[in-house]
C-alpha cells in the first residue's frame, strides 16, 4: 500500500487527468485487463468495465489484455482457460467495448510483449519485487509457493502497459505500487538507454468496492458472485440462497450485518440509490423483501446486457475474429516497440 504522501500525489495527478480527458482524449493511452480464471462478475463490471467503456467513448486509445499467462502465477492448470477467454470476450462486447475502438488481446499471442521482460527485469531489484504488496497478498491467498512468475508479476504488468506506450491505468489505491514500479522501469530504461517510454499515471477509480452477496470479497470460489453470464433465473436463485440474519428490520450496517449490507450495496449500485435509503424503505419487510428488491434491481439493470450477450454468443466465429484481430494489432505494436528497445540498447545486428 502506498504511503499517504504518495497516495495524495497520485490522487492529485489522477484528478488532473480526469479534468483533461474530455478536452484531449487523444493524448492518453489506457491499458488494463483481467486474468481469465473464471467468469466476469458484477464486481468486475462496476469496478473496471464501466470505466473502460467510458474512456473508450471519450476517444482515449483503449487496450484490454486478457492475461492468460498470469493464470499460472498461482495455479497449476490451464484447464478451461480457452473457454474462459472466449466468454471474457463475449462479456466485454456485451458490456459495450467496441473492437473498432478498443484493442482486445491475450498475453500468449504477443511474443514481443513478453520479450520486454528480459531488459525490464534488469532494471528492478529483488527487494523491490519482494516488497510489492500484491505479490505478498496473492501468495498468501493461494497458499502456493512463490514462483518466479508470481515474483515478477509486477514487471510483467509493466510490459503490458509500456509495450503499447500506455500512460494511464485505471486502478484502485491498492494497485498504485504496480504503477509506481512501472514508472520506475520506464524512467530507468530512458535514463540508461535513451527515451523510449512515457511515465505512467494511475487513474484512481471512485467506484466503491462491491462486496459479494455474503459480505466477503466477491469471488467465484466463495460462491458469492453474480456472473455477467448468469440468467435472470440463476441470479434470483443465487440471491435467494444468500445468508442474511434473523433480525427482521432491515438496516445498513456493514460491520455488524455484512450479508444484509452486501445485498443493500448491490441494489444501491444497480439503482443509483443510497443503501440506507433502500433499507429504510424495506424496513420491517425482512430478508424476503430485501432479496426480492435486490433481484429486481440486478435483473432490470443487466437485462439489456444479457440480451446483447445472448446475441453475441450465437456468433462464435465473430468472437474469435475480434480476438484474432486484436492479437494481430497488438503484435504490430509490440514488434515496433521491441525494435525501439533494441535500437536504444544497441542490439541491432
């Protein structure tokens, strides 16, 4: 986690960029992405996808990476990965990402991007990698041994951002250390070999963290996440099964009533209302009335997205074409950047 001083500086820079984006969107190149470890859910949608679509529609150069190589940072199998990648593309398109404006691609299909790891690794120290909070947290959460790929995960992210000359990345506060390391790598490369890369700024998101239906972190492994690919009926069933408590009066109290408060938060973000206001409205209606309200809120909000998703899923060749074209464009950019890197390092023979 960044210290308070660095966070305040990052927030100031983020606010400056947000103010400038509508005026000069072409000055910015955004890179972000997801690991294809399962289906995208409401946390992904409200936490990142909405912002990607906004930036795309403003005219920012938007790039979204499906980080398939990063699946094996803390997992021993790539089973289901192709299906996850395919469905991730379907979700992106259904939510409003336009392949004419946004480049969607995968790690494994862009060799030159991954080759940037070699010079970039020479620009960071072991201590800098070991103190990255995300690396520590992911290792602890997985119970997996610290692999070389997990240790160098932040450097691989720097490759993702810098290969396309990215200069903004939508992030939460906890991800700022990745942005700081990426900027260090860019600065160190430029100082050592010559100017190739721009420094990178985090675009701090203001969307509140959406908890899972039980109040814990939203995760497929916890069974508390509503996936974008779920039907209205599957959504209703999952919400109905969620645990609340025995108290009939509905109140918004995240600390003492995590299950009830998580449902209220979900309804609030789907309706644009305050969770306390919803709680007051339901009052003595109890858990049944709360779950009915949440089900209606979620299903109403996502009805058009689900309809579009069903239409897209009927055309698998189109989905594969979107990914193939994104991979082709990413390779062109990555090869050009790698050529610049080789030239700067005097490695053209």
